[in-house]
C-alpha cells in the first residue's frame, strides 16, 4: 500500500509539470559549454570543407555538443558533432 501511495504521488508530480521541464534548456546547455559556437563551426568546416548551413547546441551520449550541418563541395550534407568542452570532433558517416 505504501508503494502504491508513493507511485501515485510521483505520477501526480510528473503529470503536473510540463514535459519540457524534464530536459535541459538551451540556456543550461550553453552554460555548460566552454567553447563558443563560432569556434565549433570553424573546427567543423576545417574538418569537412564546405559551407556551414546549420548549427545547434544539444546533448549526445550525455555530452553537450554542437551539431553542425555542412554542405560540402559535392553538394552533400554532412554532420559534424563538436564536443562543447573538449572540441573533439565526431563526423557522421
């Protein structure tokens, strides 16, 4: 009975809060980034020559990353993930 009561309280709390509250906001992600978006885009375009067409801050595998979309010289869209703390690059194949 005690477990049922605790489950009901937890469920009520989750239903009463907006779904977006369960995720980190862009502001919180930006505070955790030590590298600017400009530097991340420059690193991505250096790795994959072309034109950056989109960049956003997000979470991937528990890390804060910049996801940079690049239109390469063959007109193919490539995605580069730049770690927002270490600047480590991960190029999506």
